């Protein structure tokens, strides 16, 4: 396992921007060096071209990145992150080599996992604000990466089936809670949707939400399905944004409560997990 901490590169960008301007400094000293990761985010998550990055960089308040540097170094979050990564490696008995990229992003993508020449995870430094975020986000993305590299082996999120994304996000949501021990419905709500109220509302209609989710199991996740089910918007707590996180976490949490092991589920195919849920829970 290799952790690529880009703090010094970011410091160079901030200094160079005073002479070169934001975009030229970022493109030369940051984007080119980590182009594979930035391009992966661009095509799989933003689904846009590089002009989006230029807009984001030019409108970025670089003072936010200055504060990111200071906070990450002063609070000891790097050491906490490294310990959490090693804990997950041991807990899930993962033996492949992989890379962990700590990059400054734009606040939209807290983390992602993928498969290039080697498995990798990306974490946005600007989102790792506390030990609580480290404890939640690090295991979430590592669970995705370990599952993908050994089970599904997707090199792109484009065309991924709805059922796989449902199960993967459910595992990623519940897994950090299992590392902490027991959890409550409120913990699930905070982890899955960042809203206990919305999670409880969906849970009161769980059969309807699960049924709708399973009906889409074999559908490729296009932009419409992604936005409807896997983008969280808590500005309106009565809408269904993020319902895929609810359904996935509900299925996995139900199996855990029926004494299935999260480690076994992590390395199990989505179809098998759903069949277990139907056989054992419903």
C-alpha cells in the first residue's frame, strides 16, 4: 500500500499561482502530475470535459486550500488516516497492493475508488475535516475498492448495473459502522443520507423503496438514474434524492442483523446478496 500525499505539490501550486495565475499553476503542477486520477473523476463522476476543471480552478478560493494544508498538518489527520487504512486492510484481509491518493479537490467529491493499473482510492483533502470524517470516509471508499478489485473489476462507472451500485453503496455505508461496533437507525441515517429525518421517513416505507430499487436491478446506471438514486440533496427532506443509499444500506444492515458477516458480504456478488435478502429477510 502506498499513500500519495500531495501536500507539497499543492503548496507549489499556491505559490506558483501568484506569478502564473490559478489555472496555469494548477494545470502544470497538479493536474499533469496526477492526470489519471483527475481524468477518472472527470469521466466517471463529473461526466464532463476539462473545461469544467478550468472553471472550478479559476473560481476557487485558494485560501480554502491554504486552510486545508494547515488543518491537515496541525490536527494529525494524516496519521489517523494511515492507521484507519491499515485497520481496514487487516479487517478485510486484503492482500493486493494499491494506492491512496490524498488530493485537494473542489468540495464536490469526498472520495472515490477505482481500478487502473493498480487499485486506487482518492480522498479530497478539503473534505477530511475531522477524525469522524476519517472514520467514515476511509473505510467507505476502501470497501468499494477492495470489492471492485476482487469481485466486479470495473475500470469505469459508466455502464455499471444499478444492482451492483445499490449493493456497493450499501456495503460502503454500513461497513464503517461495523468497525465502530454497534449502531442505531439514526447512525445509519447519518452515514447513508446525512439526514436522520429523511432516513427515518424512507424507513417507514421500506418495502416500497426496496421494491422499486430491486425492479431496477439489471438496468445500467445512466445520468438520470444516478441523479435520482445516488445524489444526495438534503435541501428538501421530503424528496427521494439519495434513495439508492437508503435501499442499499437497508439491505446490508438487515443481513448484518441476521448474523451475516460484513466481510463475507463485501466479497459476494450482488445477485447473491439480493437473493440472501429475499430468502432470509422477506
